């Protein structure tokens, strides 16, 4: 973490001095779920953007809802600066077990596997209450320069869209440039836009409960998928803290027009169903912390903004998270995908509002994230069916689970070629950085202080682009710095728009770069010595990420950690053409 750039300041470096906020609202976020809070925490750091966030409830969420945090989401939390807090509190999913009926019909363990494939991410797959994730975001917002706080007890009821947008709420109208509906599955913003959620219900009822219990079932502290012979299926998710556990329990099949609410199910019904599936193992529930029943269904909207694909008018209203896609919770994707929606939108809104990107950039939000959601819906339908299926092959669900583990870890998202995602012409220069996928971190050694670290951890969620310059036969850092300066406003730090980081091939003790890779920054004109990296000999990044050692590679990374392009360092005109279409003209 870097601080004291503009002079020494005592105390918590994450607590920024407050700045004056302008009175006109730029962005109104509706809902303080994971999507709304990700966007709010992101925008809260920009003093020139006036963000407000409203919430129908009277206060923050305290329990229940989602709990699965995928590796990819932890990578994003790292960029926000609180991954270590989540990792410290959370349950870490190391192994998953599978139970199926034996010949006598009794459940028996049929498989035990690593939950996450080695090397998939430097971050773990963890389980932590959604409410705690909200707390971390709220903490960031409180300490941000704009001191953003949710306005609780405020419910949106409708919208009027003209040159600006007017949001009608129970506490009066709010006029704003943009509205983001992060208001969940029954989104009022979506209704106001008249965009239907399309899809179908599976007529299957499930229960979920967080309990404190004792049992002689041995895998109670492992993620376990249990398929009984004729009592349904159960998914065990151990929870943070060492004692609490979550059960997802298959309940009855519903009739075509029946709703699960019509069945008047109680927590005791859920416990009884869980006991039947676990039998002959015991289950003695001491406390039901939270429980709920739900129906499985997969639904998605065909666009995530008030404009349709092909429209030239830039969008002013967006929807994100459950407001535009809902699915079953067992694959643990809801909270994760919702937060990634918001991360995708955040930097685009910031760029446009700060006047650094054309408003047409906002079209790419719906285009990119609707495709991701559609994939998720298709995946979830198969996953839910595979889990509930009572097939002949006891390993069928295990195979399905293993096959899709990269997907559920969140690292398979790949944006199609577009104005933001380059063609694969030079992909061979860095085969481990797939264009359109997230930047896959790897260990390096920071040259200036010999600090062993992850290269991906240089990417903080602050709206900047990153240009990683892997040096081949020639070091182009000087010329690249000059080029980047043409995109940087006068008086801004040299890395304010594009943050250039150089990775050389020589071991750190033999590298003699001096201060030539240290740009001068801040009001005091200090040198930033943290821009140069060397390979970690235990896993040389040039090998692990397939970098061409002769030509080297430029890896351009978007503010949301996705690889925008891979280019040859010596052909700067190609880089200039690419940057010009994203950032406007440079040199
Ligand atoms: P949400 O988290 O739903 O947040 C929407 C927010 O908007 C809420 O705070 C809501 O109060 C607010 N809001 C709604 N309407 C308005 C309005 N008109 N004006 C102002 N504010 C409004 N996922 C799992 O993985 N496992 C689970 O067991 C699980 N259980 C769930 C149980 C429930 C009851 C719910 C609602 C969701 C559950 N989910 C579960 C889904 C998971 O929580 C969501 O996928 C995730 O929270 C989506 O985040 P979001 O920010 O899009 O929406």
C-alpha cells in the first residue's frame, strides 16, 4: 500500500480526508445489496462525482442471503483493499466431498476432491455472510473522500427519463444524470423501464438454513453434496467461525402453478427433510440462525440498460445484479456475478462523468454483462438439474462439478472482441494473458525493496488502466512513458490514466535499473519506486504466463482487471491506435 505521496499524514492511511461534494447528483444507486454497494464503494472515492445510494430497508442487512465468494471475487476484493479481511474471517473451501447411496440405499462418501484447481488464482474460494461483505463496503464508503452513506428507508417507485432522470421516491424526487437499479429480483427500476425478466421456473422447491447443530455426519466441516436414494439432495456449506453450517435442502416438486409459499413450510420442515437425507446420521439442531424457502428458476433480461442494442443515444438508466438475472443459489454465483456487473459499470461511468471517455462507452456495459448473465443462466440450469438428478452413475454430479470448477471460480468470463477487447493478433507474445479474460496474477519480486508479491496486486480499483511491459531484448519503458504522458492531463500524476509497470527478466539482485523506472509524482515531486519488477525464481512469470522472451509483451489491462490487449512493445503505433479509440486522441 502506498501513502504519504502528498505529504505526511498520521493515522489510518485508508481513511481519506473528506472533500466537499457538489450538490447535483450524478449517479443514483438504488439498493444496498452486493451490486449497489460495489458500485457505491467504487464511485465514493471520486470527489468530482456526486453519488447517492438509497435503500428501502431501515438499515444494513444483518444475516442470510448469499455466502459463497469465488476466487475471482476475492481478486476484485484485493483491488478494493479488503480481501485480507474477508480471508481472515471466512471459511476456506479446500475440499469438496460427494455422497451417494450404496447398494443398501445408505448414503456413503463416493468422492473427495480439491475444491479449486492448483494455480487457478492466488486467491481462495471462501464462504462469508453477505452481510459482512456489505460491512466491508460500507466501511470503505465511510472512509472515502466523499463519506458516502446509504439513505435508508427510501424506496424508488418510478422514473421519468428526459435530458436528466428523475427518480420518484417515498421521500421526494431525486434528479440525477444516471440511475442504476441494483434493487434485486423484484426491481422497481426494471419495471419502470418495462424490461421483462425472461425464463422459466423449474417447479422445484428448496430450503436453505444456517444452523448451529451437532451431528455424527463426518463431513460437516467440508463442502459436501449429498444425493440420497429417495429423500432428495442436500448441499452442506460450512460457514465462517467454525460452528455454523448452511444446508441447501431439496424439498417437494411443485405443481405447475403452485408457489412454494403456498406450502406454509417451517424451519422444522427443513430440519426434518435434512434428517431424512442424512439418515442414519444424527442431526441435533441447537439454533436456527436464518432460514428461507425458494423456487428454482432461471431468468434474465435481454438488456441491462434503457437503450436497446444498436441505439446511438447513450443509456442513462442501468440495471445490475438480481435485477437482471436470477438463478438457483447453489452454484454460489448470485452475489459474485452481481458484484462483477457493478465493477464493470463503475469505471465506465467514472470515465464518462469525468469527461475522459465518450458516453458511447456506456453501451458496452449491457453488451458485455448480458452475455455473461446469459451464460450463467445456461450453466445454472444444467448445474441445478445435475445436482437434483438421481442418476445411475454416482459420480455424475462429481464429474459435472469438476468440469465446471473454473467457471464457478469466476475466472472463465471472457469478453468478446470489441472496442475494449482487442483481436488476438499478438496473443502469442503472452499466452497466459488471454485477451478478454481477467489478468491472471503471478508472483514477482519488486525491484526497489526486494518484496515478494503478486503482480496482480498492483491493480487497485481506482479507475486507471495498467500497461504491463514485459521486457524482451529491448527495454521500451522510456518511450512508453513519453507516449502515456500524451494521454495524461497537465498537472496529473504520470500514472493517473495509464499506470505503466515494467517487468524485466534479470534476477532482482542483478538488475541495475537505478531510478530510471521511477516516475516523479505528487505535490512534493516524490519518486515512485514501485514500478519495476523482476521474476520470482520459484515461478518465473515469463514462463508461467508464456511471455515471449525475445520480443517481450505489452499487456494492457482495463480498470476492472480484464485484459484489453496484448501487443509487441516495439510497435507503439499499434498501441496508440488502440488507446486512441478508447481514451480519445493522444499523440
Ligand atoms: P439484492 O441483494 O437483492 O439487493 C437489492 C437491494 O435493493 C435490497 O437491499 C433491497 O432491499 C433493495 N430494494 C429493493 N427494492 C427497492 C426499491 N424499490 N427501492 C429501494 N431499494 C430497494 N444467494 C445465494 O447464493 N444463497 C442463498 O441462500 C441466497 N438466499 C437468498 C435469500 C433471499 C431472501 C434473497 C433476496 C436472495 C438470496 N440469494 C441467495 C441471492 C443473493 O443474495 C443475490 O444473488 C445477491 O444478493 C444479488 O445482489 P443484488 O445486489 O443484485 O440484489
